[in-house]
């Protein structure tokens, strides 16, 4: 089980700010992206490809990174 927290545009796209997904213990960021694209539709995939993923204390965009019990999905933020 993985708690997935969504922020900004991703939260808007999936219509929630968090959910629990039943993913295997060895699941990766790529597995999460596949699950989310399957669940919410292929239009979500381009957004997920540019997101950063906070896994524990590590921020990554590496699709092979293994998930932990919680992952934050962070789209690019505009700032200035």
C-alpha cells in the first residue's frame, strides 16, 4: 500500500489531494505513472512525465526509483 499525495495541477486533474493505492512493495515511479494513467486516462501521462516525486526525503524524476509507503506527486510550480 502506498499513500499518494497530489499537489496543484495534478490534484486538480485527479480530483483529489490523496489516495491509497495497492501497489507491490517493489513498485517504482514508472509503475505509479502507469497506474495513474490507467486510472485517470492517458491525458494525465504528459503531466506525470514532468512531475517530481518526493519519496521519503528524496526528490526524484527517476522512473526507476522505488516507492516507499508515501509519495508526493509534485508538478512544476511557477514562481518568481
